[in-house]
C-alpha cells in the first residue's frame, strides 16, 4: 500500500504518536516495549521516517513524521526540515 502511495507522492505526512505525548510513567507496556509510537510499522517496511516537532497542545509538544520511499532517506530529511519550519513549534510566541 505504501508503494502505491509513493507512486503519487514524494513524501507522506503522518502523526508520530496516536495521542498527545504520554507522561514518562506511561511510556512502556508490560512487555517492556514502547507502546505509543506508530513508527514501528514504517521501520519494519524499511521506509525512512523523520519525526519533527510541529505544534503544541495542552502544553505538550506534538510532532509529525515525514515518510519517504525506501532508500530515500535524504528526501525524508529535507521534507522534515521544511515541515518543521512551517510548524507552529518553530515560531516565536
């Protein structure tokens, strides 16, 4: 499915977490793994993903991740830099 998306788009934008960032005591599940990230599936698919701070909600930072086609790490990094500059996080209050 990702390969089909990359036929139409150079990069994809996705949330880094499913929810607002958790408190430190909420980070690990009972099996000892990080339970909030959705990046794991992209790593398994060998898709480069770069997470960048983007905005803030309820006093917590919210990030986005940029995904690029397999072996296009540079594309993901360049796109992440552009999105980071556009996000609310990069602006002075």
